[in-house]
C-alpha cells in the first residue's frame, strides 16, 4: 500500500488503552456495514464497488470519454455536492489546480450547478462562447435547484450554438436508471446516459460514473483508479486496529472527539490537494453532523494559511485536531542554487530540493502545533498517481463510515440538507409548497 498512517503527534493525547477501549465499537461498526442489512442495505454499494462495479459501464465510460475529448474543447460538468466534488478533487489532484491552463489536447473542464450566482454562470458562458462544448449533467433525481437551473441555462446555451439536434449528441446525463426528472428528460430527448447505482449516495459516488466520466475526460486512467480502490478494499477488510490503518484513523478521531476535540482541521502542503480537502469536508460533515453530534471538518492550505490561521491554530481554543495530507515523492522538483555573495542569505539551502524544504515546513508546523496542544495525524501517499488516488478515496470513504457508526449515527443519510431545499422550493414558488411559502414569508416580515 502507498498510504502511510502516522500517529507520532498523537502520543501525548491518545494512548494504547484508548484504542483498546475502542475495539468493541470498531468491531460492531465493521459487522454492521459488512452485514449489508437494515438501513445499510440501500446505502452500502460503495463498499464492494471496486470488486463488483459494472465492467460494461466502465468500458462505456472510457468510450464516451474518448469521444468527448475529440468532439469538444470544453466539458461543462453540472452538479452539486458529491455530484461534482469528487471528480474535481481527482482531476486537480492528478494534474493541477490550474488544470485548464495546461490542457492542449483535451477539453477544459468547468464545474457549474454548485452556485446560483449569475456572475459565475456568465463567466463560464463567456469562457465557452467560442468553444465546442459538451455537457455532463449529474443528478440522481434532477430536482435539486442549483444543478437543475444550471442545466436549463446551459442546455439553452448549447442549443443556440449548435441547434437542438446536435445538442442531443453533446449532452450526457448521469442519473438514476429508471426514475426521476432527469431520467425522464434523458429518455425523451435521447441523451446518452450513465447510471448512478441505487445503493450509492452522492458523497460516496466518486468511484461510480458520477466521478469517473469527468475524470476519464481529463485523460486519467480510470482502470488504475479502480485498481487502487480494489487493493484498498482488500487491505482494509481486516477488523484489527493494529493492522487496519483505516479503522485506526476512525477510532483515533472518535477518541479525540470524546476528549473534547470537536473540530478536525484537514491540511495539505500543495495546492493540488485543495479540492480533495473540500471533498473530505463534505464527506465527513454530511455523514457525521447529526443528532447534535459530530466532528466539524474544516481545512487549511499551507504554507498560505500559516500566515492567516496559524496564530489561532497555535494558541487559540484547544478544541481541534489536525489531519495532514502529505506526498512523499513529488513528480517534479527544483534544486536551489547558491550565489557567490549570498545576497539573499539562502546559501545554506544550496543543493537542497524544494520538496525537502516543503517537507521540513510540515515537520516544523506539526511539531509546533503538537507542542501547542494540537494532536496531529499524518496520512502520506507515495505520489499523485491514479492508483494512489483510488486507494486514498476508498480509505477515507470506509473510515468515514466506520467513524460515523462508532459515533452512533447513520452515516449514509442527510436529513438536514432537505430543510434548506424545502425552504428554497417554497420561496421560489415551486408548486406544492404554497403553505410553507406563506409561513416563511410571515416569519420574514416579523
């Protein structure tokens, strides 16, 4: 395995006895998800996905990804939450957060449907005005307001550019196999479609067609991603805290939570990790934030945030712990040179690689935070390849499920998200929400 789990910065906060006391809860959580019964039966498809995925669907994804790469200059991915975060995180992790600026032989990829700001929509339309475009709209139901509105706008945008008939060839839907508004639209219009498995929720869907189609369009090898996830699924099957780092991470989070560490700060030292941190925030917040419980996930990008959040992390409220994502081997490096006069005072770094300096920034920061009362966990990968990405995604998905069950909640639903949706439907005048609309308007007038 290319994932290294390091808890050396936990030793003054978590001891072996803490892990022993957590063993029975871990075993119970393991049994619950692997039994695939009860409330988990319809939510656990991601667990065996690296083994049981639809091979024909994967080949179809690769075939159409190649077609999209040839027929367009820009792919517009429409989705919100798990319908876009995983794909964007993967693309930037494997390439760069400046991905679109580097692409010459494959499409730019733009993500919309996650904001209702007109300026954002106009910006993407302006960028695509002279480009050949394709659309991948992702929604299980088709009713979520943000992506539904974005699809309406960009469908019209495309039809004006190329006509209705040609647009049908350039719109790809990722949705439910049999039901929902988007499924009805796809069938009526004849759009090519990909299936979101019934037993996989949005935030666990990155290794399904939801994430794999945009990732494949970016040029990534999705076979290698699935291979990495497969190896991780096999590695993390053991119900043994001494041998299963995925479970040990879930246990450590809950031990720290019981000791008052209610915020988890995900941090990284290279910008290509930034959207991966956003994906982690959704994965853990939407899975664990229920019943007045849960560890609140937030993130920091270093060294930038050491000069904005650093003071608070070092000396502020002691209510959080830090999980750092690091990379062992950078694909490219810079060797620092000396000059005869040492005018910049940096000759002491002469001959060192920049990756070494960045690594020392991590060590210095982790030690300072540890000495200041912030427990630390390091999750290191060897390099930013597709296989490592697959391993990392599966590691966090399973640890999240185990952690939520240890906490005593259902990690696979998101009832709180529906509250804002109902209020939005009412306020924008959706039929069927008239009574709620009147109630909200009366409250707003008070």
